[in-house]
């Protein structure tokens, strides 16, 4: 049995940034680009980009560079965003509501499918056309819809409980806006979004 090549996580983290840059180039009707230009526009060296892309094969030609549309489509396939992934949002507060209203998901491989909250004043109300469901039905509804991605936008003291329920519902990837680290099985992919952490990293240098 052929061994699957293990790609370093740091490489995978850079691919969406390359994809975003290529999307802008497509919007500009660009046909061809180079590793040098990709690097300048995405904040990485040309050598780094060539090395990262070489992990997945040969996409460019020496002397002519990369076909923008071809490379964009290949990165979409690699990141599995050549399909649309449904997302469940947990928490209908300020952050959760903003996520549901955000228009930037659909053309980049994602779609908000449902939102949950445990606040009786929010349950049954509508946000951008979505009815806020009672979170007590969260596990059942997510299982029925076979949703694999969820975003947690609840207070920190509820985040672990919510995450545990999401894992039981079959969710495999969680984007966590709650300012707390989650304790989950190693096969569950978790990304954290805490603006304060990023601000604290910046103020170190001020």
C-alpha cells in the first residue's frame, strides 16, 4: 500500500493565502503570473512559494510562470473548496449574527446552513433569512444534515460543552471564536480566532 505523503501543516496554512491572491488576479483578468509576483502580493518569498507548490506537483513552466486559472483550480482541489461545505454556527450574539450576515463565504467554498442559540429571546427569530434554532436540538439537526464544519461563537464558559456536543454530532472541524482552548480528540481540527491574542502579539513590538 502506497504511503500518503505528509504535508507540513505550515504549508497547508499558506495555501489559502496563495488562493486568495490568485482570486484577486482572476478578478483583474490576469492570465499568467510568476512565483515572484505571487510572493510579493501574498507576503512570501518566491522560493517559498515554489517549494510549497512543489509538494503537490509541478504547476508552472520555467520561463512562462503559472497559468492563474489553472493554479487557482488546482489549489481549490487541494484545499477541497471546489465544492461547497455547509457550516453550523453556534451562538446568535454579535459575532454569530455577523458571521451569518457575512457575504464572503459562498464564492469561496462555504455556506452557512443553520444557527443555534439557547437564549429564548433569540430562538425563533431570523438572521439574514435563517431561523435561530434551539441549541437543545443542535446535535440532532447537525447529524441529520451531515454537517462537518461548525463555528463556535458562545461565551468561554459554554464553549467546551458546545464543542463536545458538536463532536458527538459528527463535526470534524471547528472554528472557535470563544477565548478559550478546547480539549478535543486529536482527529478534530480546531482553529482559534481571538482578536485579543493577535493584538497582544502586535503590542509586544510597539
